[in-house]
C-alpha cells in the first residue's frame, strides 16, 4: 500500500551558522619562543591612547584578487587539473566503499563505481526503508535518486517489513505549497525525468517547472529574503540548471513537449543563469567555495557548456580549475574554503561534480545530465593517493573508540518542559576511523540501537526517531528548539559533521527547547547550545543566521544584521576588502552599524576587536565579566563579556593604570601581536619568517617585530604602497577583516 504523506508546511525556518574553523583550546600555551613575543601588553608603548579624530580615507591593505581563505592559485587545466581528476575520482571512490549516505551512493552509481560498494543490496534496502518513512519533497526525491541510480524500481518498492509503495506516486501526492526551497523542485523534477515517468497527482512536472521559473528573484537568480534584504544563492541557482537541462537541450518547444511560452521562459532563464554565474566567478576560476564550484560544474555540464574551456567561465583559471584548487594535497578529498581542511560535504559534492564533468568530456561534447546518465569509472589510475593503501582513499585506516550518549525529550510544544529528561541511549561505544567526524560516531551509535537521524548525513540533525517510532524534530518544542551536541561537555564551534573526534571523546547529543540562551552545555537543557549545524551546502533550505549577544551602542558597537552580498551601504563589490567583509559578515563574526554602514575605512577599537575575535575563536560563548577587572569597563557594557573572554584567553591586557580603554584604536602592529597570540593557541605558525623587511621596519616596536614578521610570513598581513607597513597607524575595520579571515 502507498503510505500517506504528511504535507503540512514547515511552521518556521531554523537559522543557524557554524563557523568552519579548527577547534582549539584557549588555554593552550605557546612555545617558549612565542611566549617571549606575546607577553607584553598590546599598547604599552603608545604615546596617546585616545582614538583618532577621523577615520582614514585611504584604502590600506593591498587588495587580494581572491578570498584569502581560498586556494591561492588554481592549477592549470592543461598541465595539472585534467590529469588530477581521475586520481581524485579513484581515491574518493575507494573511501565510499562502505558508505550509507544516499548522495554518496548516488555518486558511486552515477560514476560507475557500483562494483566497489561493499553491500549494494543492503544499501538499496536501507534507502528504500528511509524513502518510505520520508515526509518531505526533498527527502523523498533524494532517496528516489539514489534508489533509481542503484537499479531500484521506483514504481514498485518493498520495505524490509514487506510494505509495498510507489515512490513516484508518493512524490506526486505532495503539492506545490509543500515546496520549501528551490532544491525541492529541482530534485523532484530530476526524479521524474530520470525514468521519464508518467506523473499524476498534484506535484506535476508542469507545477514544478512553474515553481522553478517563477521563484527567481527580480535579478534572475534564486535567493532568499532575510531582514528585509535579498541575498543570492549561487549554489541553488546552478542546481536549477539540472532541472531545466532536458528541456533547454531539446532544441524546440515541440521536442521538449512544452508550450512555446514555457519553452521560451526556460531558454531565457538558463541564459540569465549563465550570464550571472559568469559575472560572479572570481579571476582564479572559483566561486569562493568548493560547494558552489561543484554545483556550477554540474549545472554547466548538464546544459552542454564545458566548464573547463567555455570563454564565459575561464578567467585566470576555469571553473574546473577553481574546483580542483580545493582538493587536498593527498587527493583524499576536498576542503570547503581552502585545500587544507577535509570537509565531508565538500568532498561528496566535488566528487559528484567531477563525475558530471568527466562524463561530459567523455561524451565528446554531447550534453550530459548527471541525473539521467551513467558513465564508466576511470581505469588505470593506480592507487590515486600518495597516502593510505588500497581501499583507504587516502585516509588512515586505523580505528578509534568514541562514547556516545543520547538524551531526548517529550513533545510539549511551546509550553515549558516539566519532569525529567529521558536518556534514550546510555553511553555507548562507537568505533570510527581515525580522522572521523562526530557525526560518524553518532550515526554508528544510533544505528546500533535502531535509531535513525534525518539530516545527519549532511551535518545537520533535523529529527531523531526511536526504534518504537517516536520522532522528535526541530521546532517540536518551540521555534528555537532542536538537537544539539557537546564533546566532553563543551559545545564545539563547528557542526557535528565537521568536528574531528579523538580517541576516547565523549559525545552527548541532546534536545534543547531554545538554542539562543545559555552557555551551550547539556546541563542547561532549555537554553543554549550550538545546533549541529546548518551546513554550507546546496541542499540546505535555511539561510545563514547571525547570533549576536551584544547590545550595541550606536557609536561603537556593530549591529547583528546579516549580510551575504555584503549587505552594507558602504561596501560595494569593487571595495578591495569586499570578499573578506562578506565572508565574516555571513558567519556572524563582523557586523555593521544600525544605519546599515560597515565603515570599512574606520578604525577598529579595542572593544570591537575583542568582540570580533570572540565570535571567531570563542568556541561559542563570551566570558563572565567581573566588575573591577578594568577601571573603565562595567559589567553592563555591551563589550564586557567579549573583553573578559579575550583577557582570560591571554590575547589582550589592560594598561598599568588598570584601564582597558575599550574605545581606543588598535594599531597595525598591535593587531599582529594579538593574532600571533591566537596562532599560539591554534598551534599555527608561519614556518621560517621572511627575511624581506618592510621599508619602515625600524619603526616597528621591538615587542611587535616577530609578530609582524610571523603574520607577513603567513600571508595574513601585507604592506602598503612602497613596501611601507605603517606599524603605528590605526588598523581599519577592513584591514582587520582581511587579517582575521586570513587566520581562519
């Protein structure tokens, strides 16, 4: 029998942003030589502690042609990228032999790697059971794509309990009002077209095409509204090409089976998307993250545009070069915003993109749609990775033991919780590979006990269902409720899919009624924590949110208004620090003023800097300020918690008279000292310091000399015109954005 699908619209959208950065211990001490560099106060030698009368009107840092956190230069397609692609495909495919993730299974089948799956039949059955239980368009479509690619008959599926259902009919039983995001329509359309299925019900092809074509913003692409502003979503925009490709490539309205009007709208939409994406591409070829690059490569391949050679997508490097620039050196996977930190979602989506691109190239220029065709896996590529043996995909094959506890709740709506919190799973040992993520350990523990978690495969837990069928989802107990996690009692600053676990770590997954309050530990069940965590991906429907605890004063404190474009009246795309400001503002690290300005050329104050550093490196919370710590800081000041955190971490100090001078400017050399201290806590270093000195090297204070050279060696700070550093000049907010982003 076909199950009834619940089609109630979501009551609210969870907004969460997790900064993808390396977790570190604030109490970690720098080595002895570093300690000599950073034990002095940041402004001891300043003759005057009063702020400048006016901000500098001159741009300070030499602009970078691309984001500092992205790979510095994309490799050449002719020399390196095309030869590296089969190596990456081979290495990553071997790491997915035991995968249970529907998208990774989809990729393996589309890429011709089915034979490498450890148990295809078991995977297919698990996907079928999950598809039967799915109750959203996006989830049903995702499982449908994976099942169909693995050879399942979407019109006649049977669960492990013997229930038969028709996935196409189930998908069609939804209505257009149940579409929560453009990707729902994209995936549903690709399911329908993957087998040219006849579709009845409410969610027809016509309804999906209408939604796709009419849900664009006035600028011709898809995005979202937040805080009265519109933000572009280039990932979803590129993905829309896959749903339109079949009809766009048909050549005529008659061949596409559409009216002339609809066919014309599709041709126009695709043309708009191509032009907008071309304009958004950086000079190195990247779209500033591997995830966006991957979606662009897939979309272009689908509509028959070569992302490696089409002039519209070849700047200093091509779109394929941009994507390849995020591949790790050992070819084991991809980073999200750089090529040093492995990211599971980035790896899966980049793997999918390389499969799409390879199939496109192997077709000799024939338009290729990854969702409707398969290719044969590359052969003769050898081990693919310089690290790890066969089957390891470049990862360490050793195992570690992690301990997982699951604490649930009852469904009580927006009313206050009463009674005790049930422990659904007592502490359970889970075995994961070295280098595994918290999500891997949680999935292993839940699976062993018969629990399922919707969304954990993408790093964001939407709901957990017990073996008895009790389901607890986000929003069940209020608009800010959902699943959180801690590791060893502390809420990490990254999502559950990004946190790398170590031997013996203890993970607690628990439900909170309100993530916006409290300190993020499970001891405060109804307040606080870090949802784990809406990923920077293309399948998430939630826009990024900024959560700021600060109560700003109009004169000094930034507001918490989110931005993606940058969203600031005084920061245009032409501003040299545009990328850095946008990157930090999207993640809630830096924000603007109540009047909508960012004031990029204004000087950054000591209070503002502590707030920015705390948001970037504070592991999710400020510190409790004690009155009297500094003579000019009161507990009720908006910046008191940030200053307390920075002082406790040893990153900043006060003055000999007991003051902190929160409204004083920070000099360029002093911000280098502070960031050098943070490097010590992060256990980062710049290697051998550069021997090339600034023209005004002698003007740098003795206590700051090593710190400035270290920041220069790491590429975090640069000179001004004529190789001048101007160490005593106040650091501007734009300069601070560049430096902090570089350190991240």
